C-alpha cells in the first residue's frame, strides 16, 4: 500500500470508555496487514497503545490481547467511587474555608492518617492493577516505539489536586503551556512506566496526579488529544488517527510533511444527547454490551474510511501495470529489429497455415 521508504505512525486519542471503539478499528487495520512503525497515544489511547506496541509487527496479536483486556474491563467494576470520598470532600472544604492554614492542616491530618493521601473521586486501584497485570515492561521495552502524552501539572506542598489546582492547570493550558510527549521505552523501571501510562489517563479530580522522573503529570488530553506532533518530530511520512469524537481540533497545516488518514465515528459515541452529562457518561460507561457496540462501530467506521483508499490504490496499481505493458508493446513496435522479428514470425505463421490441407467433407 505504501512505498518502502514510508514511515507510518498511528495516533490513538483519549476518551475514557470510548477507547473500546479503537479496538474495533484496529481489528480492521490488522486484517488489512497494517503495521505501524511508531505509536502516539493520549489517555486511554496511551493504554491501548501500550498493549499493541508490545507486539511489534504483530498487530493482530496485539489486538487480540486488547480484546481480551476489554472483555475483562466489561466484566469488572473498574470505575468505583473512592472509599475515602467523604474525607476528600472534608479536605477540599478545609482548603476552601481556611486558605491561610488549609495546607498546613491538611498536611497534619494526612500525616496522622485522618485524611487520605489520594485526592481523587474514583478509586485508582482497579485500573492500576489492570495496567500492572497486562503491560509487560520488558516486552514493551523491546516493542514498537510508543510516545505517551502527559500534561505537566503544578504541585504545591500541602495541597492536594483540588478544584482550585484543576482551574490553575486549565488556565495554564489557555495561556500556552504545552503537553509533553514521553517515550515509553525511555522509562528506567516498571514502576516509572506504570506511572507514565496512568498519568496520561489521570483526569483531574477523577484520578490522582502521577510522578514521572520527578515531575508531576495529569491527563495529556487537557492540551493535546491528537499527538500528531510526536510522529512529525520522528520523521513519519504517513499517519492514521483513530478519533473518539467527531470534532477534535487540530491544524493540518502544522504537519505539511505528513499524509494523514482519519478514522472518525460516523455517529456520536456519547450515550446521551445532553452535552455535559452525555460526554461524562460516555467516558465512564464500561458496560460489556456498550464495549461490544463500540468495537463493532469502530470496525465499521474504519472499513468505511480505509476501504475506498485501498480500492483507489489497487486501481492505480492496475492502471500503472496496464500503462507499463502498453509502453513495452509500443517500444517493441517502434524497434526495427523487433518489428522484423515480429513480421517474420507472422509470415511463418501464415505459411504454416497454408500448408495445412483444406478439410473436405466425406
């Protein structure tokens, strides 16, 4: 499908539970023999990317593993409220009511064990255990190059990642603070790799911040949900982007040397038409029937996006082959030696035909 000198990248965007859609799209790509040279992912896209990156030049095997994981996700209660949610609300209340002393009081209460160290509304342990079980550090280290998008978050001693800190990070996004792309293969140990993948999916307030090599990070989707830049900086010539919503903004003119193919949902993936509520529900809806429906839609949309391109490529190949044959025939006719040889062969053919006695009816 591509020239031998092509360098093909794959971008997997973020979107929580909607990441099941990418599994279906990847299944179709695997059936067409697609094998990415580089992968870049954000949030759930980074987690999906870590699995398929662990099977270099074996996308079909990687997708089979993803399907197994998502079946387990559908059967498990991966999203559950943090059992310390009441203490977390108390902590937020202290910080809001006592801005001068809130940090000190929270530190004291945390050290004494009265308040939890984890400031998030959802329990991070199920997803931690899932990633730890399925992402093999050594296998990924030898796998396809994987870039993970994370956003550098501020960390103020004594303060958890509360609503105020979230708003501060949002302001930093609006004022130009960029997300970072970190290569999974550069992580020195399994714990650092685990934190990197969890950081990319650390939706503010929903899940806790993560430390990676001394820097605190949260969900990369805050600033860069379509990390094409990671592929461009690595010299990719082509890229396939699997979106999880229809209106993800990015500027094609930022990537003049990249030929980009997009797989987008043909119908909205949100579970409700309500703007905010529908989007939030779709991020957290990990029901098994919903996962199966998303995978089926991803497969169908990938086929709708890629099949016309494959047909066009095949038609161009046929046209090129026909043109080559016609060119060779024309060259033979214009070559005097070839023409003499062809004429002699034709005359000899006619003489042979004349030497055959005519058929006579009995």
